[in-house]
C-alpha cells in the first residue's frame, strides 16, 4: 500500500524509458577508488540488496551526526577552555565516514553484479546523498567549532548553502543534458575528511588553532577550499556543460527559462531561511545552529529529490515546492513576533520538515517498487497475482 502517489503516471512512464548515463573523470575515483570498490564488492553476498547497502552507508553519516550532537550539540566543544570531544569519538567518526563513502561506492557495483539495477536504485542513492549533505557538513563543523579560532555559525550557514548548491548543480546538469557529470570534489572531500577525523583523534583539536602559514588559520583554509572548489570548478563546469548543450541544440528543454527553472525553489528556500536568520528577534541561528542547519538541509533535500525524479523521468520540473508555503508562514510568524518562542517554533517546524521528507521518500520508494514489481531492500521478487 502506497502512502501517497507523489510520482505521476507521466513520470512512471519516463522511468520505464530511463537509461543511466554518467561521466566520472576524477583521477582519484577512476584509478584508486573504483579499483578498490571492485575488489571489495566481490566479498559481498549475492543476496545482499544494493539499496540496503546504500541505506546502511547513509545511516553511518546519521550516526556521526547524532554522536557529535550528543558530545557537541552547540558546536562549542572544540573552543579553547571547553571540554573537548574524546579522541575515540573522532576515531569512530573517521571510520564511519569512510564506511559511508565506501558503501556509497559499492552499491551500484553490487547492483550490476547481481543484475538488479533499476531506476529506483539510482533515485534512492542520489536522494539519500542529497540529505547526507547536512549530516556531513554539521559533523565536520565540530572539528573547528564556533569559538575564537573556529568558524562563526553565520559563516557556516552560508558555507552549507555553497555545499547544497554544489550538490544540486550536478542534477541540474543532468536535467538539461541527460548526463550526470560526477563532481571531483566529492571523492577528494570524503577521503580528506575521513583522514582529518583520525588526525584530530591523535593530535587534538588544539592543533587546528595554529596557523597553517603566517596568519592563515586552518578554519580559513577550510572556508577557502569549500568556496574555491565550488566557484572555480563546480559552477563553471556545470554552466559550461549546459551552455554547450544549448549551443549545440542538444539541450533537453526548450529555453534557458526552462533550463534554469529547477533553481526557483532552492533560491526561494534560501531567501526564506536567510530572512529568518537576519531578522530573527532572538538570533535563532546563534541560539540553535544545529537544529537550524538540520531544518535547512532537510528542506533542501526534499526540493532536490523532486528535481531528481523529474530529471530521471524526463519530465518538466515544477517551479514551486509546496513545502515553501507553510515555511513562509513560519518565517513571517517568527520575525513579526506572532510566535514569540522561536526555539519551540524551530523545533516544531524542523520536526514537520523531517516527517514530511520521510513520508515523501517512503511513498516514492513504495510507488516505484510496486511499479517495477520489486522489493526495495531484497532481491527476492514479489509474488505474482
């Protein structure tokens, strides 16, 4: 029984015609990680469903987020003079992050190995990846924290948006060109951060207080790398690929307006969330940064998943996501003082966003499982009527 039919009949027909097309030119991925994953996948039992591998990897990132939320909820533990996170937590974070990265790499190989590749598998993988962005960024933030030698919560908020838009760019490219150009930054960042967690366990967070060179702190290098990677590599390449398709008349959509339509909802989400940050009477981002990041990241994942459904089914992206309507009311009630307890409002709204996104995900998975006559987490076939 499907909770709600989010996927239209037109989109289901599009999924039937879907063929996976991706380009991965990252040397680290091509020459190191893929051979490693090809070696590992041979040890997996052939009855193990690829989607179960995907979900397990995602849960390692959620576990990291929850673990650091327990030991460093407000991102102050790494500040000088505070009780720091125990070394074993950083060891666990490094292992869990690398396991998540590895499982994300072998799930597709397991699908091809067991001849169980379906559009649902790709949608499930990329949908969880879109949500994983917030868990990854928030966990990394605990390394530096928000102290004097750390990163301000406002700065991290905008860095989070840089990461989120970098993620959606790849799927916007595929929406317009039909080809998924896998970003170089993903493999490099996953390997680097896994190593940084382990190094932190050995040398302590105090090491990151020291300048890298002259007055350049590690936090500045962290900020610079995220921004530089996005604006000097990811964004230019995405624009180049789409404009190239436009000039060669291979763009999948009729005009530049249609091509850029998927950005409307993400931009409006950014405007709404930033309006709340700027005009919040109680400075809600300073007060509850972790919960605010979680709310933004989950809402963004919901928007992104709907774009992924459209690009995989080759259907037109809807300009607005309905989730933005109640969020507008939430933001207005907060900044105008109608709802005076902003912390309570944020917790309620974040809970609503998470439940909405989970409901959407379960419904879509059930709908596509029924459509393709498969189980999402098992390679067994449903009984035929």
